[in-house]
């Protein structure tokens, strides 16, 4: 529960800083698109983090297999919505060329996802393989 509160506090602080820095900025189509991508993505990121609960860890470990909520359809919603949220923020701050960072970020997320998959597969075997078969990323 403590980590969920920390996650929410970090997100709220980040959003508050972005809002504070964007007061008075013109709402261009790119900034509107960025907000339309960032806001729901970051909300879903927080939801995924909350749903993961105590199974969350920085290092790949297999304490439990979460298969409900967002995890019922997407194996790694934190990576997925985090990447979308970052993309939206880059657009919102009117720095679309920052999207080039995705050339590094996406492969790193894929590698981390595969490492986690190996650890989960070793511990949960058939249960994880079935879960993997019915989910995306």
C-alpha cells in the first residue's frame, strides 16, 4: 500500500509541475494531442501499478502472478502505458523530437519484459504460458 501511495504522489507532483509550467501556453493541435494521449495513459499507468500491488519490484522476481484488471489483457501495462504517457508528455510540452528517445526506450522495455517473462515462466510454468497466450505484450 505504501508503494501505491508513493506512486500516486510522484504522478500528482509531476502533473502539477507540468500544469504549472504550461499555464499561459497556447493550446496547439500537437499540445492537445499530447494531453489526449498523456492523461489517460498516465491514469492507466497508475491503475496498473495499483493493481500490481505487492508483486511490483524493480528487479525481475516472481512473487505472484497478477492476471486480473489491466493485466487480464496486457502482460506489461506499466511499460505500455508508461511509454504512451511519456510520448504524450513530449507532445504536450511541444517537443516532438524528444520522441526519438523511444528508439532507446522501447527496446529497453522489450528486454525487461522478456526478462520478467523468463522469471515468471520458471516459477509459474503452465499457468504463465496460458496467461502469456491470452494476453498482449
